[in-house]
């Protein structure tokens, strides 16, 4: 009996010990709260921007946001569509941005995407400007330059926005806590902030023709931009009497001080492979590596006609992937580019000859002066003479002749400035050519505009003649020159079109000149019936309004949308 | 982490070691359970009364369980009367169960244990082996559709290998997942059930109210599905063979214009702009409009049906061999299964191989170990690729093949429309997903004393998924450009480690007490590697040597980790089986929340009252069983992606000339205050059985309030951020669930019975911090997601020209309701058009049996939802270029109000999004089943112990307005966005649903 009892006690003790061990086990488990520690490994936390490398990376990130505008369909739609010199071709989902119908509303994807990306860039610039002064181990020189670059980009973005949207939110500090409190600052405040940023940026930027890291903003880029800001402000509701006077010396600095010069041949400015040249003040960088190219420069597709379904032709990288989005207006072809004897810019901007890359015998399609044609490789299949050649003359040609009266939404003179035969294949959408955002010819034209606005007609005339002489066919330089009596504002407007067509400036130019509505009604028949006074501003993205604290009462839509 | 692991290991080893000191008290009891016809009954639950110790019979009706001499074994099975047997000195107990349409004494698996159904206090639905086996299903979740009240299962289309979506009692959460938790053999899993072979499953229990799910704490808020796989029993080894084969045919086809209709539609798109003369077609005008190939087709009357050319007859098959058996110490169940679903779209199929080993072994009488091990390999083709979209848009007047039968890549001159048949040329498009998964549930069970047991569960789960893509040059994606390829490799390792203590004792013969304590740790590690290239030199390389490509377009790796640490305690108490009480509390700590908010505490309590045991009902001839239940509890939800508390940077790419300039910029704003979302549920229910068990069922009513919702909150983008995750607002779900089974007729050998379920759930947003949130699409008083858009009220008719013009519209264009009456149509006229959430749904199964013959059919319906049909958006641009849905469009001579006039000057009709909303109500006959059980004497003659042959038709009929009036196929859609499709939306890339004719055999040797 005694033994059994002992045994049972022993057993009980053993059980007790076991239970104790279990409880202990559970408690130890509890102590392991570090098991719930969350470590970010594959991503990087925000504090990284407070380091030397983080500062450089933040600036690179800020630059990347300029790609949202230059060389994209949205940047082109905002600037080429609905102007006096370009109207819509056959394809694309965005024709209403040309025709100004009420489909162009606040839910427009381009508006939203651009808005989002520019503000992400602005927030990045804000972070750099705020954090850079306190980053240890970075020289003052580097800090100064990085802050100046951030201010350049921030000013660039706000300038774009104030032109497109009018009053927008002016955020000059990094967003650190989530907030829905947003509002629209008056245009004058935005211009003041832009001018302050650029004025402060100029001394901090490199005073060189180009940065050793090609694509970084230089002093010339900031001066060119500030000059353009003044010229634009000078016609805005925020104008001051000295805006044009302030612009003039800035442009002159750009022309005189940094070794920039116009190329001798207009055709070389946009020649494939010549993206880095002496005329480029600042270009948006694209590459051939998909790892660094983002969405790429897509401009190569939009301005082309549908050559690839025509007899003797198929799509190739040389001729491009024809999206047929933008078609030059009759005004552009027949008035702006009327002079082709002396001025080389029509021939050097538009493609007039297509060579066969798909030999064979075909029925003709648009040129009914003959029924069938046979092409060997390299034979001309199509020619655009630019005038209405007679049927008899056309009949004598061993190729189809596309005359202006046969132009359609699919068939029209294609702009060659952006062609990109360097793509890996004929389908690749992500082009690799840098987008020239600022070039010296534009500086001259803006200088002429600033001079003209101040009544300095003689100076404006001689400024514009620099551009005219360069554009001349060899030996026609004198014939190209104009006199002070020719120097009208109408002339200036057409000269800008001749020089800068397809370079994402036209809509902004018309808006600056205050005659967008008038000229679109006059020269763009697709848009004419619909465009209204309120179209000088783009709609604010609906989600910005919906998400704002107070909705439309605190963040009102632009009128008309 | 290592330290923690060793701590566990020490405890476990200590337990194993000391176990041998403990004296044996139990004996092994085994036996065979037969049904009323003398057939072995698999899946019978055997529970040692007053404990949580239990087992189930194998395919041969055999079982084995350890029990003390004074123990009482409770044998129960759905549809049969319970039997209680005192063990005494017996080691073998054979029984025959008798049918009982009342099943309140069934033993059901609950979280961390089993319980008699009559003792349950929570809301639980069960689906047994029978229901799972009677449908030829790919995914176990399909067996829940229309079978479990309160469980909404949807499976749009028939893409092989695609998973259904399950929602239990509606949705609570904006962003945190609404996906229920699946627990397989005790181990909570991450990811779905697509790797699990449904034929290995013996039962599924759906835990719905807080009392039932609270023990799963943080992850129980969306309901819990417990899945139990088959296990072996001691005795003779049995081999079973289960096979079926079915032929699949598309249940309908989206109709587009044929050649002549396309030609007329193209003409009309030009008449609208004055580019084609009004009146009948003329050869002269046609010659200007159409290209030569089209003219040729028109004159020849030739029309190509591209969709038809991409469809095939599919089939589905499953072949399974199972072996089970064992002895007193060790029992096993081993199975191998081959499953293949060949889709009705060329290039889509899914093949799965599964192997299972379930093993139980007694080390001593007190200590046992076991494992459920699953090994799965599957291959899926066409997960991301579907050629149908291109075929729907292809001009039917083009010519797909030349005279020599060679494929013409551009059947018309339209450069964007390549030949859809080119997509299915072998090797043109490769889209292969392979998965390999090893899932284990390993346990050690130690009966420390008669009343106290300790169990440790360890559940390692390893999944490798690889997707390989190759897109050849001659495809629409490349259109002659260089071939592209990519691989996406994902590795996931997840483990769960649980310590469970259970104490069970009866005091004074009337107070039954059961205590459970749990500590659990789960960790998940997910890694991903992706590589995308352009310019694969030889098409034959597919995606197997991407390094040879001319360009790497993207390369990346990723790592995501999370962990969860939990403690739980539960009390089950009953007085004489009459008054029942369950109370539980769980504390969960999640790595996903900020430092001060990691832990959440979630209590629950439930009461039950078995009224039929009270004197006033005990002798009732009407009421057999009646139980009243009520519960209240709260549960958390942490299902947001990790790292949301942190402010993180996003990478950008740029360059200086050709020097890479990658950057980082603020990408997420982070919210360190993120905390648990929590749901409180009140549930009350009656379980009843009347008229000698001829009618039985249950009724539930519940209200769930969810607060501190984890939700993405959009921010005005001018802040630099599009949104962040926060805790906001409150939602409510309330509903009624009804399950009813009736024995309608029983005459001689003939029986007719019916099972019915009815679910009505109302999902509602109760409060938001700033009222209605248009930006996020959230409206108070509405379901969590709604369709908010302009409302189409018709087409502008000729007589309304001026009125149309005042809105900036033209005759023949869509007429939108000017909701605010301001004379303009803009974003202010958007209104709530409906929601994907149904008002109610129901399922009815009727079964007829006569001797060995049985027939059943299953009808399922959902009523009151609104759906969006991408077909009516993506393939309805009406601009006279691409082919279009064969819709009734407006012309001056056809003043319809259905669809606008085609117009060549539009890429899509103005306000086209308003054309895509339809009623989602449907009624489906999901299944008709006919089976014959050979009598055991016949089976024995051919060397079998049992034999069943059956045939079934899946999905023979769908009744819906979307199908009948709008030429859609099937309105069944996901409620929540998933697999790249928004909630409530019919994916235009869907593989059409199929009707299947299946023949199958179940044989046992």
C-alpha cells in the first residue's frame, strides 16, 4: 500500500513538473515578441533620402518625371491636337482632344496621369529642397547644385501646370502626413513661386554648354525657361509691365554665354543619331536599354501616315510604326509652309518619298492615273509632291503620286523629326531618342517675341533673321531674310510653326498669344464647331476634386467642364 | 527565431521522453460500421464521449480508436441515428447504423477539436463526403456552392484551373481580404485550395458566427472552412478506385456580326458621317468604302467565323486509387490522383497530380503521432493568354488562309488586326504555369492523464510556382516584332506551430467541462523572381534560355515576410446536455501593424439550450429536437499586405545620356497607426427536427458590425500620393440563413427527400469619416462596392434632335439621364446603378432513391445583383472598323433604344460605359445526377466489395435576362475583384461556361 501511494505521489509530482514545463514553454513563446518585428528588406525606407546617395537618387527620380510629358502621347495630345497646324488623323482614342467635344472631360486619362506624375515629381523636389541642407557628408557645392536642380524641375512642372490648368495647388513642402486639405492657389502666387525657384536655381547650376552628366539642367536651361515664363506671364492675368524686358537679357545670356550655337543645317537638328548637338539646351533623356528607358520616347509613331498597307510597302523600323494620330492642317501645308523654294524646312520636316521594301506587282490604291504597278526593292512606291500634280503627269510616273487633294486621315505628309529607326524591331513602341525640350532656335524665337512685345521691331527682325538664314536652302539665305516691315506678329506666329512644328509647343504658344480659340476656329475645321472660350484651360482631374476635403467647393473645376 | 524554435523543440522532446513513464490505461477498439443495406459506411465519426478524441471510418467502414474500459463511444454519421456503446472489455465493436433524417447527434469537427452537433453553440454548416463526391469538381470549394447556407461561391467561366471565390455572410472589409480562412487537417493555410484533391476530403465544415470562428481569432473574421481529409482504419486493407470522364461543350457563344451584317454595320458607320449615301447599299459606294478582300467576300457571300475556329470540345477526367488499412498501432490512407481538364478554348488546360499519405501511429497507448502529407504537381496552360478577344474583333470579311492553306497573317489591310488563328499556331503563344506543393500536418498527441491531453501540431507548407511565357513574332502582341519571353518564379514557405492543452471532465455526472488552451505561431516567407526579355533568337527556345535574348526588358526579385503569434483559451460547459456554454478568448499579434498596435484581443461567448430535453417537450410526438442558440463575439482582420505602416520609396529609372540614373522617391506615405480591423457578430439560431425527423433544419439570424476598417483611402494626388491605408468607418452585414431537409415521400423502397438552403445577406456601409466618399466609390447605406456611373435611358431619336443638341449630343447617340436636371451631362450626373451583391441566393437538391437507383438534381439561384459585362464595352465600340457584338443598333429606320448608331469618327460611342450594366439574377440547374449501387452480392460475384456507376450533367441550364435578352452567356461573376477582374464584372477574356456530361465509377476491392 505504502509503495503504491508513493508511486502515485511520484507520478503526481512528475505530472506537475510536466505541466510546469508546458506553461514555461508557453511563456517563453510569449517573450518572443521580436518574432513580430517587421523588417523591410526588399524595399527601401524613406530615411534613405537623408543620405548622400539618397540625395543623388532623389534628384534622378525627380528628373524621371519629365518623361511623363516629353515624347508621350499625352504630352503630344496636349500640345499638337486642337491647334491651327495639326488636326487628327484616322486612329486613336483621343480625337476629342483635337475636336473639343464634351467627351474631353474631367475623367480624361491624360489629364489625370499628367497631374499625378507632375505632383509626384514636385513632392520629390520638395523632399530634396527640405532635406538636402541637413544631409551629412555632402559638400556644399553638391548640395547647392542638387537644390538648384530640384528648384528647376519644380518650377518646370508648375509652369506647365499653370499654363494647362490655371490656378493649381501650390505645394512647396514635402507631404509627410496624409492630408486631404488642398486648394487652388491664385495664378499670381504660382508665377511668383516659379520665378523665385528659377532665380534661385540659376546661380547654383552648371554654367556650361552641357553638364558632364548629359541631361542635367544647366544655367542656360534655367535662363531659357525663366525667359519663357516671363514671356508667358506677360500675356497672362498676372502680367507685369516689365515681364518682356526681364525676359530679353535671359535669352541673350543663353545665346551668348555658354557656347551653344545653331547647327548649320536645319535637317541635322533632329537627325537620327544626332540627339546631342550644339543647339540642344536641355533634352529629356531616353535610352536603348529597357531597364532605363521607362515608357520610352513614343513620338516616333504619332505623326506618320499609313504607308505600310500601300502597294510595295510593309512596315519597317526605317519608316516607322504609323499610328496616324496627327495630320497637318491645310493651313499648315498651304500657308505656313508655302515657301519651299527658299525655305528648306518643309522638305526637311516631312517625308515625301517611300521606297519599296516589299517588291511585287500591285493594283494601285489612291492614284487612279494607272491601274497596276510593279516595284523592285528600293523603287519609289509613293511620292508626295506637295501640290496637285495633273493626272496626266502622274500617269507617267512608275509610282503612286499622293497629291494634296487625295490626302485623307490616313494619308498625309508625315513628320520625320521623331522617326526612330534605332528601335530593336518595327513593333517596339518605346523609342530611345532623347526628346529635345529646349533648343537654341526656340531661344531666338522667344527673344524675338520678347523684343516684338516691347516694340523693338528692328531687334526682333534681326533676331528672327538668324533663324531664317539657317533654314534657307544653300544660296537662298538672303532671300529668306525679312525686313522690319515684314515683322508682324502673324509672321512671328507662322515662323514658330515652321521652325518648331511637332515639338510640343504649339498649343501653349496659342494659349500664350491669347488667340487659341480664334485660330482654331479659323484653321482647324474638325475642332472649329466645338471649341469654346473655356477651352483655354484643361479640366482638373475629377479624382483630385472628389478626393479633396470639401470636394468641388474647396477645389473647384475649371468653368465649362 | 532560432531560439524560439529550440524552445519548442525542447518542450516537444521533453514530452516525448517522459511519455514512456506514463502507464497505459486505454485499449484499442476496432470494428466495421455498415449502413442499413449492409454496405460499409465510410466517414462515420467515432468520438470517445466526454473527450475530444475521435476518428472516422475509412472507405471500408472500418475504424480503430483507443478507449478506456469505462469509456463510451459515440458513433455518428450525417443522416443516421447515433449509437452510443460502452467499451467494457471488448476490443471489437461492429455496428449497423440506421438512417435518421435528423442529424443533430452528428459529431462535427470544430476548431481545435470535435463536438457533438447537439452540443454546438455556434453557427456551423457541414458538407459531407457524399456532396463532395457527387459532383465532378476541380476545386473543393465548388462543393460548397448552394450547399451551405450563408456561403456564397462563384465561379465565372470555365477556364481550367481557375479558382472559385468564396464569401461567407457577405463582405465586411474594403481592402483587407474577405477571403475565408481554410484550415486543412488543423493547419491554417495561406493561399487557396486549388492544390487539394477534392476526392481526398471526407468533410468540410464552415464556421460562420463569432463563437465558432473566434478561436481562429484574427483570421476568422471572414469565416473558417475546416477541411478534413480521409484517414485509414485498422483491419483489412482496402483498395478503392474512383474514376470519371466527362465531355465539355461551351454553353453559349458571344455573337458578333457575320460578313453581311458586318458590311452593313460598316456602311452605317459611314452613313452617320455622310461618307456613305443614305438608302440601300450600292456597288459603287461599296467600291469606295471596302477594300478588295472585303468586296470579294461580299460578292462571294464569304464570311469567316473566327471564334468558332478557336473553340474545341473539352473534357474533364479524374482517376483515383486509394489504399487504406493498418493495424492496432498504425493506420494509413494513401491515394494517388490524376486530374485533367481540357478547356473549350484551344490552348487552355489544367493537369494535376496529387499524392497523399495520411499516417497515424501509436508510440505508446498514450502517445501517438501522425501526419497528413500532400504532394501536388500541376500544369496549367493559358492562365493569362486567351485568343478569343482578338477573334471577336476580327473583320469577318477577311480571308484567314490562302489557296494553298497557308495562314494569312493580315487577313485585311488593317494593321492592328492580325489573324486570330495565328495565336494558336503551335509555339506561337506559350503560357505555362506549373505548381508544386508539399503540405504537411504533423501532430503529436499525448494523453497526459485521463482528462488532460497535450497536442503539438506542426504544419510546414512549401509551394513553388513558375509561370513561363513566350510570345512569338507572328502574334497580335508582336505583329511581326521580335519574340518576347518571361519567367515568374515564386517560392513560398509557410509554417504553423501550435501547442494545445485540453482538459475534459464530468463533475457529479451532470456538469461537463472542457477547457482548451492554445499557443500558436505562424510565419510566412514569399520570394519572387521575374525576368522579361525581348528578342529571343530562335522560337524553339521558348522561355528556356532568356539570357540569349537581345534585350532584358525587366528583371527583379522580391521578398515579403509576415508572422503571427497567438494565444487562445476556450471553455465548453454543459449541464446535463441541456444548457450549453462556450466562451473563448484569443490574443493575436501581427507583424503587419505598428509597434503599439501589434496585438488584438478577441473574446466571444455563446449559450445553447436543448429545449427538447425539457420536461414540457420530452414526450412531444411532434418535436423531436429543438435547440436555441445565441452568441456574441468579436474577431479581427489583419489581411492587408505587409509593410503598410512604413513610408517607403519607389524606384524610378532615368539616365544621363546612356549612363543609368536610377532613382528613389517617396512612394508610400505609410501609416504607423494602423491597427486591427474588428468585427462583432451577434448570432442567434434554432436547430429543429419534427415529425419523427421527417423535417429538420436550422434558422440563423445574425448581425455583424465591422469597425476600424482597413481601407485604402484615396488622397488628392496633388499631395504627391494617391492614397494610403488607414482604419476608417463601419460596415454591417445582417442576414437570415435557412437550411431545411425534408423527407417528402417514403413508400416501400422509394424515397424522395429535399435539401434546401436560403441565404439573405444585407451588406451595408454604416459610417464613413466624411460621409459619402465618391473618390473611393463608397456610399453610406449601400453595399461595400457599387456601380457608380451615368445611367443610359435610351438613344436620342430623330424627333429629339434639338433636345439632344442642348446636351451636346446628336441623334442616334446614347441618351443619358440628366440626374441633377442642370441641362448638362457631366460627372455630377453619375448615380448608383446597383451592386454585384445579390439580395438573396438559394440552393435546392432533390433526391429520389429506389432500391439501388438514385437520382438527384441541384438547382442554384442568385437574385438581385447588378453586373458589368466587359463584352458590351470592349467589343461594342460601334465605329465600323473592328467586328462588334451583334447588337441592335440605331439607324434612322430602326429607332431602337438599345444601342447607338455606328459612327466611323468615334473610337467608341460617347458614354459607352453606360451600355454595360445588366441584371445579374439567374437560376441554374447545376447538376443532374443518376447513379446505381450494385448490391453487395452482385459486387462480390465480380470480385468487388462494392460498386457504383453514375452519370451526371453539369450546368445544363441557365435562366437569366442577361443570357436571354442581351446574348450574354453566364451572369455569374466574382463579387470582389480578383484575378485581374473588377468585382461584379464579366471578364471579356473569360472562357465560356460549359455543360459537362460525365460518367463515373466507384469501386472497392
